[in-house]
C-alpha cells in the first residue's frame, strides 16, 4: 500500500494539486496519516471521515446512528471510535454491506435486484433503534433514493458526499484557493486500468470518461 500511495501522491503533486482528497472511506481509515505525512505542506490533504465526524459533532448529540460501509471501514471501527471521542453521547452502530459497492459498479441499482439487497441489509438487527443512517462508502449516494424509499422518511439518511464537498469548499475558500473562474478541463488517472472500470465510470459521471493509467508500465 505504501508504494501505491507514494506513486499516487507523486502524480498529484506533479500536477500541482492544491488539495488531495482521499475519496474512499476504507482508504481514509487505512492511509490518511501516511498520505498527510508524505505530502507535508505541499498540498492540503482531506479524508472523507473527519468532515462527517465534525458534522455529527454539530448536529447529532445524544443520538444513535447507523453506519453502512465496506468490511474494512466497519472493521476499523473508525467512525464509532471518533464519534465516541467527541464526548457528545453519539453511538454508531455499524453494519458491513460488502455486496453494495460491487453491485453499484456493475450498474445494478435503481432496480429490483438492488432493492432486494438493500432491504436485506437494512433489515438486519444491527441497525435496530437507529435515528439516522450514515452512508459510509462513496458509492452509496447512488443508491440513496432506494435507501430513502426503504425508510419512507422515518430515518434521515446522511449523504456524506455532500458533507465532504462542503468541507472542501470551506477549506479552499478559507485558504483563498477556491477557483471561481470558468470550468477547466478534467483529467482522470488510475493506477490499475481495466476496460470494465472505465465503463463503470459512466455510472458515476453520467458520461463517457477516458482514463489514463499511471504509472505507464513498459
């Protein structure tokens, strides 16, 4: 993992990135400190967990929340531990939902297949008594409408992607680094290119995306 992190950071620094977002809960739990130490003062480094914890601190005192995410994120216990450390009596009840991310990547969402899998997970006893549900994976906002439909308004669903985006905007504004001009071009690099992954990016962006592998192996 360390070698891959160094390669990824080197590319982003070569591209003069002013902020690096670790846009994955599992990677944020496992590699945030490593990335932050390697990048140093060359760029801001943000993970997708701490902005959510700050949001809970301000809005969910004395509440019991559910969390769904990958096995790695759930097993790390990072959300529950950080929420407890706030001292606000916020309890996080976590459930690993390993089928959801690959299901989404294969395009199986907003249909009867995804509806049944989501129901099976959300009905698990581990989530009994929750007053809100944290989407602890960056894939899950794509199935938020189905999760909302399951709860029928009885349980607020916390879309962490919005919280993180707002935090990034806040940081860039505070540091006077927010780009306010016209939209510039976008570049997409991957460390492990596959045709299927390139096709699946259209699910997230709603358009065909061209991926470039980095580093380019001879």
